[in-house]
C-alpha cells in the first residue's frame, strides 16, 4: 500500500492506514456464522431426502395415470422407506467417529 507524501509527513504509515480501513469496513461473516447453526436433535431432510419424496410422489402419480401397479408400489415403497428413516434416525441418535 502506498501512502501519499502528505500523510507520511503527518506520521501516517501504510500499516496505520490499513488498520483504519479494516476498522471502518465491515467484514462479511461466513455463511456458517450467519445461520443459526446446526440444529442438533432436530431431524430434517437433506437434499437426497427431498429428492426421494419427489421421486416417490412422481412414481405414485405415474402409476395412477398409466394404471401400473408396479409404479405405484415402487413409489409407495420409497415413501415408506423415507418414513422409516425419519423415525429411525432420531431414535438411533448420532455419533461422530
């Protein structure tokens, strides 16, 4: 950083100018600091879970539209798997290894 000669005459160094700028300009926080933080103990769906819901719903709708029992059964099985996971994960707890 270059300091104007007038500022150098007043005794301002490049370090002083940089410290003033950093003190005046707000520093953006990381996304993890802005959020409320991890919600420990609260089950919530991941992106894969939401994709499973969409896929299961799509299979059930397609099964009804096309009259295919196999599509409907596959969609219902995916939905039941999701319900099982939503019940099992909070009961099993979490551990970091």
